[in-house]
C-alpha cells in the first residue's frame, strides 16, 4: 500500500494557474429618454425585468455621473414606458430575430 501512495506522489505535476485579466468591453450606448425605464429580456427564458445599475462613484463637483448597466450576456435591452409596453416591444424584436434566422437557414 505504501508503494502505491509513493507512486501517486511521483506522478503529481505542478500546474500553474494563469491569471485571467477581466476586461470591460464596450457593447453599446443607450441614450436615456426622460420618463422611460430600461428593461431587459433573457433570450433563453423570455423573462422580462427592470435593469439593475452599478453604483456610481461619488464626485465632489456637481456634475452628473453616468450610470453603468450591469450587462448580462444573452439579454436584449430596450427602453419602455411600462412592463406591458416592454413585452410588446420584445415580442416584436424576437419575431424579427426568428424570421432572420429562418431566412439564413
């Protein structure tokens, strides 16, 4: 039994973990329209929800600090007046995506 344990120790190799640099990639920009709310829809599940924003850093001067959206992959983002309006817009977009995919096949 001791020979097997020693043999296992000999075959163990040292593996270095490579550091992965987390980079922010610019995806796009949405100009906020006064009175509208930003919604997102998951392409996998079809669930519609309001977008969460990252906390903005406080500044010492009175300039407005732009909000950053917590971007999630496989989501579509759109501005709408309310949830009902957002559903209507997302169904229109999803039907266009489906028709484009059928035309490409």
